[in-house]
């Protein structure tokens, strides 16, 4: 990686694109490991983004912006869909798409693969001017800033429910500052 901006990128204008990224180990990207700016109905599941030995941090884990819509990061009812996202310089998950409609569910953000060890992100999940998203059932901890932060007047009609923030899988405090 080193000076490579991303592993996967869907540019703004790729209106019919559908990307599925599953079962990958990604780290060390100067922009985002996965950058989605166009298309719809993308699926990011079962990946380890960051917290990989002998690699550098990525700026962002998963970025959804531009005209991308309907992105699923994680999933429901399938343990193999859980993403581990840790050690990013900006945010583990960064949603900045005006069309919104993304789901961030059942992810482990800011922890080692054991769900207990700390490898924080600057921010766990960040929504900026992104409406109508569902943020649910995530473990978020060890962030240098907020576990989950919403910002901008366009970040409306979002649902945040059943997230565990500031505690690891064993119930031990893993605070965000």
C-alpha cells in the first residue's frame, strides 16, 4: 500500500455499478480502503480493514460519498458479514452521500479481531450531510474522538439503535475520548 489511495473505488458517475467486497484484509491506503462515490446497493461484508500486523493505517476504512446509495456495510443474521474496522486516521466508516440510505450494521469498530484489544480510529462512524441511514448493532470503541458522530444539516432522519459504544465484547470499558 504506502502511497496507494484505495483498494476498491467506484467513481461518482458509475451510476449502474454494484460492488461487493467480501472476505478481504485491507490496510495502508492513503484515502480509503474502500471508496464508494457512485452506483448503488454495494455490499461490504466479512472484511478486516486495519489492525493487520506490519501494515500502516489507512486514512478511512469505508467511505461512501458522491451519488452512492443503498450501501450495506456489515449485515444482519450472518456472523460472516461482520467487518472489523480499526486503526484509521480519519474514520472507520465515513458516510458523506447526499442520497443516504446506507446500512452500517453488526460491525466491530476500533478493536482487534478478538473484540477486546484496542486499535482505535480517529472517529468510529462519521455521518456528514448524509440522511436516512441505519446504524445498528455495532460495537464501537477506542476512538480518539467520538464513537459515532453526526454533523451537517443534511444528516437528518438517521436511525441509531442497539449499538454498543465504549465497551468491548467482554463488557470492559473501551471509551471514546
